[in-house]
């Protein structure tokens, strides 16, 4: 029997629907369930062929649980090692390499020094920073947001340099991005599952959360939708996420990727609406079942990004690899 488990936090609708959808398929030797953990010892086998992770970004205990599960052979969705390492500045750098448009962006050292550092920890930084060049290139208004964040926390729109310095003081030890504002005519949020299946959803970020997917924009051209789909696939394959959302702001017909580090994307019925909800439940269930079928016990069953090969061609593995000789002990 191959088990598919789900780890989740405060969300209510998606996890149970995911479990029910898989079990309703009546696949031979595959069942899904909500994970229950009573204790965790090192090297313990999770017992799951596949785990869907919806919460380890908020619960470090779960992140450690998942890394061990992956080591024992569980296909963890999404890869907990990569998710631990990823952040939005890198995402944008990767997008540039892949040729996906992104807003101009600078990375800012935190306004306050990290705990347990002193001035001497920053001898590699030239102070004061070259703010003028950054402001000139990014322009105002601009966005300032954490380089590793989500859920709209600490996202600021800054109107001028004074406003920027005032708001930057509020960000404490957070490392922030200073980013060009994309004044958009349309905005889209796209689910991407298994590096293959894309659902493009018109999205209104300025609406209340439960109304953000309730958008009556005229249908976009086929060409634009195809471009958005291709960019979504390029980013998710490049990053290696099995389940992610990518947001695009469309300016003058060009989709700019705004936020594509969402490895536990909102899938709540109350916010995404019935049609999107049904799609995401069905498609993630299909994917989880396929992963369970492909699962090889005690092997690496994780998905890793293709970015090393596609973004940095010189680092691509050579065709003829030399096999290491066994060493005698
Ligand atoms: N460069 C930008 N141009 C225009 N709008 C932006 C930009 N960056 C962020 N936003 C707005 O702020 C919202 C939150 O920013 P986002 O990067 O998605 O952060 P989070 O990961 O917290 O959701 C976006 O949905 C979008 O509406
Ligand atoms: Mg976002």
C-alpha cells in the first residue's frame, strides 16, 4: 500500500478535499490521509510515499520532519531542501537568466543589524550605500518587500525617498527588495502543478482577499495567455516546484513576474472560488497519485529545479561522466 499524506495548518477546505478526492478514485494500493505525528526520532521512516506540505514554512518542526522523510525516500511536495534555500531575490535573478520579464530590483541590507552582529560584521559593505543610483533606476513610486516573505506581510508602496527611508526604518532586521512598480492593466495568478498543468486566473490584488479572484476583465488574447503559460512553466520548472503559483502584472502587453515563490499557494474555497478550487483539488490529486505510482522506496523521489542546466549552461553536466572508481577501505 502506498500512502499519500498531507501536512497543513490553519486552512480548512483544501486538505480534506484533497484526501477525499484521492480516496474517491479507488486506486489500487493507494490511500490518502491527514498526517498524525506522535513522536519523531532520527532516521525514522515517515511511512508515506508522498507528502503534500502546506505549512512547513511556518512550523520549523515540520520542515525538519520533511527533510528526514525525504531522506528516507518520501516524495515531498514541495522539495523541503530547496524551499528552505529559496527566496525572492534569487527568484528574480533566475527569471532574468530564463528570459522571463521581472521588475527592476535591488536587494537591501537590513535596516537594523542582525542579532549578534556588530559593525565589524559589515566591513564588506560600502556605507553609505549608493542610494541615488538605486532610486534613479527604480523610480518612485516603488515597492519594498521582504526578500523572503509571503502573505503580503511587510509589503510597502513607497512614494518618494523620504517615505522610503521612513518605511525602511520599520522593517527592522528584514532584508528587503526595492522594486520598480509595474503599473499594470491586468494581473494574473497562475497555479502550476507538476511542472505541466497551468491554470491562469485573473486576479485583483487590490480587492479584499475573498474577492480577489472575482474579476470581470475581458478575456485576454490567446497570445498573451500562451505567453503567461510558458513563463509560468519556465519558472516552475527552473525552480523545481511541483505546486506553486506565479503572479504576473501585465504592462503594455508584457507579463512581468511579480511573485513566484509560493510553494504552499492559497487553495481555499472561500478565496479562490468553486471552479478554481475544483481544478486545484483534482489536478493535485492526479499529480499525487502519479507521484505515488512512480515512487521508488528508499530512493530520492524529490523534484529538483532545472535551473542549473538551463540558466547556467556551463554548469550543465557533461554527457560522458566519469564513474568514480570504488575505493578500498
Ligand atoms: N513590483 C510591483 N509592481 C506592482 N505591484 C506590486 C509589485 N510588487 C508587489 N506588488 C503588489 O503587492 C502584492 C504583494 O506583493 P507580493 O510580491 O505578491 O508579496 P507576497 O509574497 O507577500 O504575496 C502583489 O500581489 C501586488 O499587488
Ligand atoms: Mg503574492
